[in-house]
């Protein structure tokens, strides 16, 4: 809800695609600065406590932004600042949260657990933008930020319902210096072929195709929609993601999982091209649904593989390194999409991004053919010896 509100708010103030793209940059900087620290913290301290603290940090800025907006105090730097603070909190929250999940389920059930988590996220993405449009149109955009700030109380309640001991970290040597621990995590990622390949696929796919950033421009300039129409249109990706999430929970792929990952990334690029050339509301909505569905399938399968290929003592740091790439891709892609749209137009930006996403997916499929040929999740195993291990029967 707040993400959609920030994009609309920035566009309403500036009507600039570059300003829209700069939101991604404002979020990218704190993620780059803090993600590695967050990953190391997740490997040293209670992960449940870290997640709770990350929620607390985000409450007051959201409410403050809402009150200032309601009072008519609107400044672009204020919007970027709240986005940056939220991204900084995510640097700690994301690493701890993903590293905690394998402690809440068995390895055999991990794919369904990851799918269920993604399903919950996309349910929120479905209702959030639509609710944002209704609230903003009826009682004001400021109340969107206030509601978001208050919602963190529900998150805190959910977190404290988890067993306290499930967030404990028992395996990591906390006496080692930070740089030593960090270097060990980077070495693991560099030498583990499955982890490195999936992280690169995530980065390049999302960098090349930044559809969500330009949606306010498409809604206003191409389709002639207001904030309510934009809010409803912004749910398109979540509808597709939700449907894909239900499918993955009900019947996760058990054969050809590598092909599923690269196929979903290819569909993401194709759908972005379709979004760029569509000129009717229904076609844009369908393209956004396809983007959301493809992204969900690829994300869930990639995240599951990375978790299975990583020992618990490394999960916080590997999740942080993965998050640097996964969060950097769309945020830098937002900046790239905004600049290209400013120079050549929104259609050129979306179509060229989709084409580049297809090209990079093809290159990585050839480079990491061992991942492409994976048949089942059981072929992905935790590293027990050399970090080069991680995909049964394959080497670097």
C-alpha cells in the first residue's frame, strides 16, 4: 500500500519519470550499506528479535509522513527519506526472516513453506494498491501512510507468537572479526555454483524490466486513469502472483525445476514487452498479471534452492548477499527505466527492458546449464565439504 502511495505521490508532485526512478535509488543506497551488516547480525543473534526490532523502526516515520501530508507539508526529500529508512530496516528484516524459515519447517516441506510465505506477501500486494487508491481518493493520501504505520503492530503480534527458541543461532563462531565472517560468506557465494547462478539470474532479470515504476505514467498518460484507476491497475501483478502462489502451494514442480526457473524468467521479460506495447486497460492488466505470476514462480523456486544449498550458519550472510542483488536489481532498474522513459518515452523503456531481460536469461541459462538441467529440489543439497558442492552431481 505504501509503495503504491509513494510512487503516486512522487508522480503527483513532479510528473517526472526520473523522479519516479530515483525512488529506487533512495532505497538502494541503504540496502547496499546495511545488508551485509544485517546478514552478519542474523547469523549471530536471535532472528525473531531482529525481525521485531525492524518493524518497530518503521512505525514512527510512516505515521509522521502521513500527518505531514495531511497538514499539507509535501517535500520530495521527505518521501525519499521514509523510503530509505524502510529499506534500511529491510536490510536487517529480510536476512533474519528468510534465515528463520528453515527452522519452522522440515526440509521436505520447505518449498511449500516458501510458497506459502510468498502467497501471503502477494495477498497483501493484491489488496494494498487497491486500498491505497480508495483511501487516497476518499479521505486523503496521508491516511495511507498512517494506516501503514499502525499496521506494524499486527506484524509485531505475529512475530511474538513464534517460539522464542526457533530464532536462536547456535552454530556461528561469534568471536571472529566481522570482516572475516563477511569474507567467508562472499567466498561461499563465489564458489557455490547454484547460489551464484541463481543470484545473478535474479539481479539481471529485475534490473532489465522495471515495469512497476512506470505504471503511474502508463495509467495517467496512456490510459487516462486517475488515482483510483491506478490503484486498481497496480493490483494486476499481485493477482498474477497470487494465482501462481496458490498453484505452487497446491502443486509445486517436482520435475524440471531448473527449466521452471529459467522459463519463468523468460516469461517475465516477454510480459514486460507486452506491457510496453499494450494500449488498453484490459491488456495492460493481463500483462501485469503475467509479470506477477512469472516473478512469483521464479522467486519462490530460486529462494528455496538457495536455502537448501546453504548451511544454517551461513544463511544470514548468504541471504544478505542475495538480497543485495535481488533488491539492487529492481531499484537500479527503476532508475534505468525512468531515465530511458525520460529520453525515449515509456514504451521504449518497457520494450527495451523486456528484450534485455530475455537476452540475459538466455546467456545465464547457457552459462549455468547445470542449474537449468536440475530435475528435483532433492538434487540441491547443503554444502557439507567444499563450497563448490551444492548441486548433486555437478561441479564448478
